[in-house]
C-alpha cells in the first residue's frame, strides 16, 4: 500500500475498503501479515490524521454499507483516535511532560555510551529480535506500521529492551505518516501503564507468532513481566475551549496548516481575501522528521491549498518555514486584514509553533480565529476518563450525525 498525500487518493482507498468494514474487518484486523498484505486494515489513518478524510464521512460509509452493529469493530477504531485527541485536550500537561521526558532521555543518551548503543540498535533494527528489527525497518521504509505491531513494538521497547518510552514514542512520531501527538503519546503511555494506571501491555512470542501467521515464529526469549511505569500525579483535568467564533464581517485570511486538510470546508461567513499556506511541517522532534513523513505532510497541505484556491478564487501565498509569522504580518498589512481564520489547533507541535509565532510584535493586532471541528465538539466532552465512557456514547453520536459534514466539497484538483 502506498499513500499519496491527496484527498483524491484518500477517497479512492476509502471506496476500495468500504466493503471490508464489516465482518471481515472484525475477523482479520488484528493480523499483521506484513507490508505487502494489508487487506485486513483500511490504511486510512494517514489521511484521517491530516484530515484529507473527515472521520464522519468514513463512519457514514461504514454504517451505510454494514449498519452500526455490523461495522462496530471498525467504528470503534475510528473513535479510538478521536478519544486520545480529546483526552489530551483535557490533560495538556501530559504533552509537556512527554517533551520534558524526551529531552531528559536524549540527554542521557548523549552521556551514556551503552544506552546510546542500545538505542541506536533499536532504531536501526539491529537488536537481534527478528520481529522488532523488521518492524523498525518497515516503519522507516514505509512510514507505517500495523496497529498490533505498534503495540508489540512499544512493549518490546519498554519491557524487553528496557529503553525510555519517550525515545520510542519519538521514534514513531518522527517517522509515522499518521503521526499524531495525542494518539502516539497516549498509546505509548497505555502500553507502559501510565494512561490506565497499572495496566500494561505485555508482548508475548506466542501471540506474535499467531497474529503474524507464523512470520515470526522463532522469536527469542522476551520479557515475561511488564511492571507498570510510574509518574507524579497529573494536573487536574480542564475542559478544552470549544466556543463558536464571533464574526463581525471582518476582512480575513484563511490559514491552511497540516492540522486540517479540509480547511476550505470550514464554516466561513464569507470568502477570505487571501489564503496563507504554512506547508513546512512543525518539527515533531528535536531529531527532526523522517523524509516520508515530512513529504506526506507537505503534500497534504499543498493539496488542501489547491482546493481552497480553486474554491474561493483568491491569491494563495505560501509561507516560508522560518519567516512565516513576518509574512503573515505583511499579508495582513497589504490586504488590510483584521483576522486570520484557521482550524482549531489540537495539543501538539503545530499549536505550540503557531501560538508562539503569534506573540511576535507584527501579529499582536491581528486576531487569530480558530474554528473547532463539529466532530471533535461531539466527541471530546466524553473523553475526560477512560475509553469506555466514550464507547457508551458512540451509538448515540453516530445516530445523531449532523456533524456539518465538511467533506461534502468533494475531491477538487490534485497537486
């Protein structure tokens, strides 16, 4: 499977997989048969992450063909990603804590030659554990891993190789096409026993052999224990701000970023004066991003920018990586803008990057309006605790529908 960073490619893969979203998915989704045999999973996650596909249109497709009951296994996987994003919105200090932990772990690597050697062996797929080494190579070479393989990999990283979990989360985040601050961070925390305190995930050789259909039957001895990681008490949860923007007829620019590949379908009161395109990805790591992940993110942003320009017929201005804030200030002056409108930034590097840039003198008087996604607004109130609390609401959320399906604009031109 390959992933072209365009809505057209996303819709094509969605169409191919709709017939498999029911019983077949429930029966086979846990099997990782290798990068050349991905028929058991949709492979839609890179497009969902960049919102070249809207989650609600994927859900509607699954329910439309298989019914809610028949598509439950697939539906729950879509909601897992939404759950983690909402949970991190309620607990943003977890992201800050991860970043601090990563900085500390990288500092340890710089000081400890033996730790550095073990860490490099893991990243380069040279640990001597055949399945782990294959997955490390697959991740770097394709930008993707089966979800079950991600769980096994994280468990082996933490409990067998005994490496800091933050280094493993960073390795994933740097290379995954669907790399997402919330889903990635929370998933690693879940494996290590931090997300659900005390509950860990232990990778077992027999389980790996079974669900790879014998691809990795000869796995060397793995850790038989998975003692939960510990951490200081988290800060109190706080509800994310999801208020509707107040429009006053102002002249504005539409800002397209990697967080929303359907920016042209935001509920806007009137067309923008100009479209601003922040195409250079926000750095996910102090070590940079993998080439494939960077290319996918950049391509997705350009695809959205092309559709937005075609829809509104206004100038499209690409912003450079370093001077983007100054360029927005110049555009605001040149086009007499009062505001810049964009999709709401979830917790993660893009939000940190843009909000920090907005503190510069040139943008202090330009209002930044972030519009919350209707699907997020429907899901996030139920993500304060464990996934089961959201699971209880999934049927009702799907039955209500009416998320203001933003994807109705169609595929548009491809870049």
